[in-house]
C-alpha cells in the first residue's frame, strides 16, 4: 500500500499565540495513536465539525474542509514533562492563523476527543486477535 501524502500550508503570520492546557485524556490518547502509527503522523477526521486534525510529535494542526490544505490553528510546544502525574493536563501553545480560529476552539477540544476515541476503537478492531503458542517441554 502506497503511503498517503498531503501538503498543508501555514499562513505567513500568526494572529495570536496563547498558553493553554490540554486534558491528559486527550493528550495521552493522541500520543498512544501516534506511537502506533507507522508513518509518524495520524489523520483524525472530526466529522461533527467537518475538520481534519493532523498529529505528529511536534504539533497538532487543524484544517477546515472548506479550505483544505490551509492550517487554521495549531497546538504546539507540548510540555508533558511539566506535569507531576499522567492525569495532569499538558501545557501547550495555541496558535491562531485565521480569524475564525477562536470560534472553532469553542467546540474543538470536545469534538477532537470524541474523534480520537472513535479512531482508537476502530484501530483496536483492526488488530488481529492474539495467539497463544504452547511449547511442550522435552525432558
């Protein structure tokens, strides 16, 4: 199977950069999916919003279906080492590249989490069942 390739364009300037925190459940699930990825990135369709999230180890970008290929906003500079427990939220930088990004963010965290959980469920279903091999001991 040929690897899927997509090109995304980042606008020349940021409109806003702000510090945020991401709930641990979302960050941990996203990175679990990244570790399982053979390409180093994960495409997450957020159907309820008609957006696509593209995850890699450096950032999560979000693209509107109406403007494919143009990054509307990005989550960057994750700092998971700053938390004291795996259940603690993860600090990151939220970068707006479009004036609509603030409105998008109102629903994005919740809908992104739902989309991640759906993707994780489907990936588990694709994994073949485990086999237990028995080895007989020879004396």
